[in-house]
């Protein structure tokens, strides 16, 4: 591929994103990227023909553009996607958020991108909502260690990255180890394994991070036991922790709170997460509003996918 072809492909993707995701007019796009309006129209048509833009018919995704722009402005987010609340059960609400997040990912992942995934309950719903595809240039990697799948009955929360890769028809690169160890010395031994070191290097090189978010109500972790007891959570909360992300706790300023758990886990560290250009967080629920505000303040998220009630609570918390 020539340099001209690469530039043309990048321009097609940029114009398609501005038009279909950010809702800009062709005239606005022409002015911002310094091309003619006719060129914008031609490249949008080419984006459709080449599969950069894919149209699918599915359940209505009612979004709230004005609320998205307000949240984006108030919190300095690069992107904000908000699904409209409807009267429905909690499970249906979770599935709706997963559907909205899946559509957003499908629209913004293309080319030789590497997607890093931090497995969680919320992201399992996103994986299930993805449409089967053939993203041959996309690579999906684990941001948190995950042992190889033993059988098809394995907990799907622990194999989210692998499931996303399979749904999208993308390559998958694992981080093959336990996420949490009972002892730091055993964790350190696992870190010496070449395949673990290589997996961590790939995680740090991700272009996009797909993240859930934990509150101080619980810490599920992975594996057969709870890595943080209620007593330990209460102690961390007493020291200012308001949430956790990738196994690391942080306070209301978005600064990491030291925890002995950090010496027993294998996965990306918070400073390393900040080096990934796109940090997409999918989160909802009142218990996570405080931790979400702190995560935004710490810069751990710059693209947010949430629901209407969570977004409104987040704005209300800002005004208090």
C-alpha cells in the first residue's frame, strides 16, 4: 500500500466518523479537514462501498444528543454515548447498554487497531451484543491476565476479550495467567514466564482500551475466591478509595490508593492505562456514579458509554 493510499484510507475513516458518529454536516467536515464538499460526499460513498460504514437493522437505539454534548462538555470527554432510559427490568436495561456499546464499538473499530479488554460483568453483555463480523485487521488482547479456557462452561466474564475477538472475526492474543494470586511470591514467579511478559507488552501497546468499572460495594476478581474481603474493602474505603479499575483502587481525585492486592495481580497498571489513546468505559448504576466521576477526573476514561439515569446523576453530582 502506498503512502497516498494510507492517507486516503485514514481520511475516509475520519470523515465517516465525523459524519456518522459525531453528526457533523458535510459542509462542516469539508471545512475541518480542508477538502471540498464534493470530496466529502465521494468519500462517504466509498466508506459505504468498502465496508468502513456498515448499516444494520436492529432494535431502536434511542440516544440523547443534547445530554451527550452536555456531559462531554462538563467533563472534558472526547466522546459520550448515552442510551435513553425506558421502563424495563434491570436485566433488560443492562442488555440495552450492552447493545448500545456494541454498536458504538462496531462503528469505531477498523483497520489495524489493537483493542485491549479488561474483563468484567458489564463487558460480557457488550460481547454478547456484537454482530458477527470479519475484522481481519483487528487484534483483541487481554488487559488482565486470564487462564486459557478449560471448557465451554467457563465463566464468560473471564473470557470477554476472547469472546469479542470471536464475534468480530478478529485475531486474539491472550495474557495466559491468573489475574489474582493468593501470594505475591507466586505472582512474581508467573511474571517470569515469557508468554506472560509478551502478553503484558501487547496489552500496553493497545490503541483502544475497553473497560468496566468497580465500586466499593464488592470486588469480584476472577477465579474461585474473592480476592478482597469486605473488611479489606472497608479499610480501603476508609483510606479514601471510591472505586477500582483493572484491580487497582483510586480516590475521589482519581489518584491511586495503595493496596496489597497490587502485589498479587497480573494486568495493566493505571499509569500504563493512561498511555492508551482511546479509553472506552461502559458503566451504569447509581452505586458507580462517584467512582465514575473520579475515574474521569483521573483521566482513566475519555470515551464514555452509559445510560440516561447514570448520566443525569453524574451531572447532578457535579453541581453539588
